[in-house]
C-alpha cells in the first residue's frame, strides 16, 4: 500500500522542548499535560518526524538527496570536486552530534503509553515511535560509529546518563534491529488516515536498507561475520516480506521521478507530494534550466550493453566517440537517466553539463517550459521509497549472506530480484544468470575486465546493477562507505571520475576555451583541471566523522572520557 506524504508543514505542537512541567497548564494552550488525550493527537505528533527523514526532492531551493546535491562519489564529474572532511569541528550543532531526535522519539514512545487507546493502537504507535528512533540511530551510527544508546527520556539532573560514554556500535545496532522488528510486527498495514502515516511496508523497506548497510559494514570494516550474518538475515527477511506480498510492480522507469502525482504508481511505497503555491522544489530547474554537475565517464561505463555484457567485452558497444555511439545498444535505464541525443557543452548551451552528459531522469517535459519548470516552483512528486531499491536490497543481502555462513545465492534469488528489474518495460535486458557462482548471460559465464579484483565477480555485478538502478538517488556514497571502497572516489587514482564525453572541438564552434580535453583538440572532457582541486582519498579516518571538541571537553569536566574516533585525535 502506497503512502503519501503531503508536504504542507502541519501545525503540530512541539511538546518536548519545555523542561518545566510543574507550572499549572494554561487553559487556552495545548501543553504536555493536555495534549496526550487521543489517537488523533498521537498521529499528528508523528508528522513532525516526516520532514526530518523523508526530504524527497527538498523544499524551495534546498537540495534533497537526489541528482547532484550529493556528488561526493564516483557518479559525478564536478568542476570542483567536494572534499572529505579535514578538520575536527569545535562544537556540536543542531545537525551534528545531536540526540534531539532520539529524545523526541523517546518522549513520544513514553507518552503513547498514557493515551486512552486500545492495546492494538498503543502497539501500532509504539512501533512508529521505535521506527523513527531506529532511523535516527542508524544515521548517528553511520556518522560516528559508537554512540550512547538512550531508550528513555532523560532528566537534566541525571548526569550519569547525560554524560554516558559511547556504547559499542553492535550494541546500538542490535537495539535498532529490535526496534525495527517490533515495528514490523506491530505497525499497521493500513492506518486508515488517507495515506498520511507510516505503514508496515515502509518499515520493511527501510529495515531492508538499514540492515543491509550494517551487515556489510560489519563484514568489511569490523570483520564480524556473526553480526554481519544476523543483520543480513534481517535485511533479507524484510525485503522478502515485501516481495512475496505481491503489492508492488514495476512500470516505466522515468515515471517514478517525473510524475506530478505518484498516488497511482505501482512501484512507489512512500512519496512526498508537492502542490503549486504551497510546497515546491527546484530539482526540475536544476535538471533543465541551469548548468549542472554532469555524470562521470565512470558512471556512464557502468551501464551494460543490451546483450547483458559489460561494454569492455560486448561486441554491441559502439565506442566512446560521439553521443550516438555511447548510447547505442545499452541498458534501457541509460535512456531514462541521461539525455541520449545530444551533449550539453559550455559555450554551446546555457544549461551545459560539466561532463557533457546531461541528466534526464528527473525532468518533467510537461512543465519544463512553464514557470513551474523554473526556479523553485517545481511540483513533481518525489519518491522516498520504491520497490526497485527493495529488490536490490534483497539481491545484495542474499549474495553477501552466502559469504558469511548463510545459504548459497541461487538463480531463484536473482530471478525474484535483479531479473524483475531487467524485465521492467523499456529496460528488458537479458537475465543475470549463475554458472557455478559466476555471472552469466544466456548460460555463458563472463568476467568484467574492469572489475575490482578484490570483489567476487557475482557481487561486482550485483553492485553494478544497484548503481545503475539507483543512479543519482543519494545511495552511492553510503554504498562505497559500507563496502570500504572510498578509494573509488579519488579523482587522481580513478581518473574516469574526472572525465566526461569524448569530443572533437572542431565539431563545436563556440565551445568555451575553458573546456579542456585529454588530447588537446580532441579527447575526453576534463571537468576539474587544477591539481589543487582534486579529491584524494588518503586517510581511512574519513569513514567516520569526528566527535566535536566541545563535547569531549564537556565530558572531561564531568570526569568521563568521551573517546575520539580513530585518526581524528589531536
């Protein structure tokens, strides 16, 4: 069942910021003492979490997680590549080392128990509260690793809890798994509120994502196969629950990203709805009206040829010289993701791309020339959770589970996940097959000559499929982190990140002189030419962010050691 997020900021009363509950409540205002009286109020309070976790395409001019707003990865070729964090922040901020959302979730969970509701309703809303707590702790653990676990509202006088040392990552994530499992067991399939709240399908989709992240992190970073197996089993279970229920199906790839209303899209599990004049975004404009950070040569080469083979070994690939050749005989998703009939070059078109390759995926042609296609007036709906990701989560979880003591990956696993994606209308690629444990097409095994030799061939192909299916949807950096592959983002070691389309300057009179090519008058576009601007992966400390210095000092003043993350010690 699809869930619709109506992104009109609701006037939900914020009850958790006031610490003095001893004053007599005003008769004309809602307070903590008077608010928790009905299920409708409990439901309204939950909406305050939505904008924190389900940003979609953003609001106004703000970036969401889609397109090039998150370009610290190997999918984009920026003219000035974003860099890894270099300095330890002096102070915590509202968006850095903060447990405010944990506190809000814990207060929510505790207050729910006091509301006069049936036990089923209490369990449902407790599941929603624990679901949001799990989302916040997942984000905190991704950022910092070990963090203090809190499962109740804290008193300002309880210094032992306020200055609690960091808990081990696996303890926190065991608690997150328990929260998600409780939510999966208790959150309603249908809340009956016109699709404005989280349901069980949303819980399962995010459970598959979170547990896949943590399972692979435990395998590749911690070397803890026991924990990896536990979390990957949870990811597989959650994805399988959604797949076998049969409530979702795949249609046109681009319609997921360009629709004015996603309410009837059979792939979308959760989405953010925009309304002209009320809540809008700027992604259509960034996509169509302005210069853009282009997709890298590295990303373009990830798309298979239409015979199911990597371009390095496919006879169907026509070569790099000219957009027609690059786009000929490719995985159908490339045509739903990139402009396939022209290059957009600086000096030739005002909405040029740094690599020449321009994005099509998020462009709604109906409104592109209307006022709503410009500025921050766009109102295309944004997917937040979609079935395509769940299918990829299942495939990867099963493949990784086989490497840590779980059952072997089977052809049936691929057929119910990746091959469903390949059967999508407009994609219709040959199925990924297994010959032994090697990837194959039409019963013939192959090995991509560009494969990272430290990655098994079948896992390499599953990762490729994930990259292509979820291109520009904000997953790539997290994926590289959990696989311990941030070296892929180094623009010197992996020069194809800092390369775009191949062109001959003679074919483009008016081309800006600043456009630099690898061979002078011909060659691949080099988006970032200055040596000083290159992004280098030099220190694995950047897999985690540092703890701010003021927090370490504050803990020290209370006689408690708050350990800094490795490599960030001063």
